[in-house]
């Protein structure tokens, strides 16, 4: 599938909208909680990718995965962490908390790439890291002062950490001449996430209504947009993808607000504004300088 630049931008916007439905859909579950939510979403993601992968990459994709090497499996393990920590965090704290915390992933990735593989960080990115860090610290500090449990937010912090590890591993492999096919890595991550949380999900409590919603998440919120995002990334520059990816935070908070009456607190909005503002300015300057 060949995409023009404009179509890739529109498709990436659609991808962020699909990603953003996780919070509002989770709030409408009847009986399913915590690890069972993650198990079913990952399980339905596996089923979806088993159909989508051959359509995108041919019937021999599973045979090619056998030769993917250590990097493919490390990437899959990172995807497993992202899937699992995200869904557990969503069940422990507000959607806005999780999404704003996840938004620092590009900055953590830049920092990890600097530490582990020696990538240079521009001055504007260092400034963005400091400003976004202040935003996250303000969110955490306000929650502590109000006696709110930090467990959900700390679990959410593991999502961008896993993401930073993932992209650092794949960037390092690319620098050595070994490209990692990210869609099979997503499949591996979903399989590992399902197996990891299966013992913790038993006994199952999901109703038919819940299973339908979780199947929707597996297919529409994860399998399809993850596949399309890789397609968009082959056309768009990294700063463009990062800028458009910020829409997930905005869409997700608005959907949870309108669809589940989950109003974000003033502290989250203020801290989130620092994080999003720092990311936006950093990526916009990077995009314009590359042009």
C-alpha cells in the first residue's frame, strides 16, 4: 500500500483516535477488572494479528519470524510491558493520569538513546525533558499532598519506560544493519502479555458484554492501529509521528470526559499542559529544522 504524505497524516490522526478509545471503553466494563482486562485485550489482539499479519506481510510472515533473532524477541518483551502496564494502570487511576504520563515516552526515548547508544540530544530536547519532568513531578506531588494513591500513576510510568527501551533496542539494531519488523514484535508482545496475566486473571468474571468490548479493544484499539502506524511511519518523519501521536492524549481525555464522565483534575491539566507543551514545541522545531 502506497501512501501520499497527506494521506499518511490523515491516517495517523485516525490511528491516534483508535488508540484513544481504551480509557472510555474500559470504564463501561461491567465485571472485568485489573489483570483480566489485560488478558482479554491481549488475547483478542493475538487473534486479530493472526489474521492481519498475513494480509499485510504475506503468508510466510510467521516463518520469517523464526529468523527474527534476539532483537525481535526483546522488542516483543517491551511490547508486552507496554500492553500490561497500560491496562493495569487504566484500572487503577484516571485516564488523564495515564495518558499524560505516557506522553513523555519520546523524551525518555531520547534520553535512553543518549545513555545507551550515544545519540546526541539537541539543546531544545534537553529543555523539553526538564519542562516535561517538572510537569510530571507537579502531578505526582499534588497527588501526594492530597493523599491520593500513586500506585496507578507509577504503573503508568512503566509504559513510557518500556517504550523507550523498545525504541532504543530497535534503533541500535538498525544502526548495526539489522532492521526489526515491529508488527510481528507486537504479536509476540500480545502473546507474552496474555500468558503472563492468564494465571492472575483466573477465575474469569467477564460477561458477554465485557468480552464484546474487550474484543473491540483488541482489534480496533490495538491490532489495526498498530499495523497502520507502522505503515504511516514509513512515509512520515519521526517528529511528525511524535507530534500527531500527541493527539492520543487529547482524544483520550476528551472521550473519557464525554463518554464516561471522568473529569480531569486541575492538577492533571496543569501538569499535562507542561508535558504536552514541551513535547509540541520540541517536535515542531525538530520538524521545521529538518524541512
